[in-house]
């Protein structure tokens, strides 16, 4: 089988360079095992000079900045393409025309879910201990106040934690939190009673999750139905000394309502790895409120973690080539509820 790279290099390659995903070792393996016929990153701008390779290729390897093509363009430029192996997470920006053309699409969403789940599990454990309520700025300003806040936090044994969404990330968070003996409440319309029982969690409504949990972590899919779903009524239900963690999408949260909650309850804390817009506008109170922690969309794969995504896709390519069942294939039906 012959394969190519299909990647549109852009400015943010400085943050997540393609070469950190497709390292020299990975490229050598692709050359030997996947018949890589061009190590050039083929994209819209240089495609005319690489049409012979594009039209010959049966598989394409990509990552963030995958170019989008129409069905007609795919038929013209990639007539023999059978599969796209995407070493990143969401494929919504490009997958639909490929799938409609009968080209199979595979995503390393499961590999990218690992560091997100690790990030969230770590923050949930720290939040239940009162770490964020105590370390800034209350400890510097008033040790007694910090100690008082710490004493109000539940710790981790038997504490109630709410998870919004039980997809790839949510299920890993459940797995990583298992040793802490927490009570896990999950809101997910797609989660069956049988699956909840197998996972060892309690299905719950949004209202129950927000009013009864010490930490709520958002892992909902980015679909129109979830825009603004975390509203003022839900946020107002969160008890004192509770924490809201968002590594999902900023647009799923009513930011004005969140800011109001933060202002009205100084014991409430927000840990925001995503916002809308991202970063927040210059005048946003999120920069100045003492009970907010902002991080620059860092929960996903970075550094050495990036290589894992390419390795997942190389393993998936081997299964594809041998005609074995796929682990990480994306279908048209799956796109409806994927982030």
C-alpha cells in the first residue's frame, strides 16, 4: 500500500510542530510499514506539484491542520484513497466528504483523550483537597483564612464528583479516579443504565450534578445542542467551596453567569482550560478574579504525548491493512455526537 502525508502547515506549528508528532522514527516506520512515497507535507498550496503521489496514494496520514476537500476534489485528486489516519482528535472539520466518498477515517481521539483525562483527574483530586481555594491569594494574604477554606473542602474519600459526558475523555476520568473511592455522578443522554452500572457511576440530571457535587468537570461533545448548556441556573446551584472545571468548549458555558457566580461566591472556583473567545477578551473579568485559574488550552497532547497519537494511527493502519476490526474508526453516525 502507498501512503502520503496530507497536512496544511500553519503558524501554530510552532506550538505543536508536525515533527513532534511524526518524528524521524515514526516517519521511518511509515516508510517501511505503510509505503510512504513522499515525506513532503502535501496541502492545497503544493498539491499541483504532487498530483502523481496524491492520485497514487491509498492511505493518507495527517494531524492538526488537515486540509478540507469537497467530494469532487477528493475524487479528482485522490481517486485511489481508501483511508485517512488522523493523528489528532476531532475530525469534524474535514471528515464528512471523505466518508461520503467511501474513504474510511480513523482518529487518534482515544490517544488525545489520555492527557486530557490525566489533567482533569489531577485537578479534581486537588480541588477536593481545597488546593485552589487555599493557594492563591488567600494563603499569602491570610493564613487563617486559607486554613479555614481548606477545612470546608471534602477531601477525596467519598466526595461527590460530577462529570458531564461519558465519551472517550469522561470514561478515562472515571477509570483514573477509581482508586479514590469517590461517588461519581454522570450526565450523559447517550449513557445507558447498563453502561453506567458497568462503569460504577450514577446517572444524574444536570440539576442534580450541579447542586450535589463538590467538583463538576465538563466533557460534553461540541455540538449545537450543548452551546450554552451550562447556564446561570445550574451554576447558581453549585455549593460553596465547589469547583467547576472546563476542558470541553468555552461556548458551552454562559460566561456572564459564570462571572456572576464567581463574584457572588468567593469560595467557588473555576478552572478554565477553554473559554469563548479563546483567549478571553482583554477586558474580561476572568483575568482579574482571584477565584479563577486560566490555562491556555493545554490539557490535550503536548511534548512527548504527541507521539502517542501517531503510534495509535500506525497501529490502526496495520489493522486496516490486515483486514482486522478497527479500534478508532469514525463513521458518519458517530460524527453527530463527536466533539
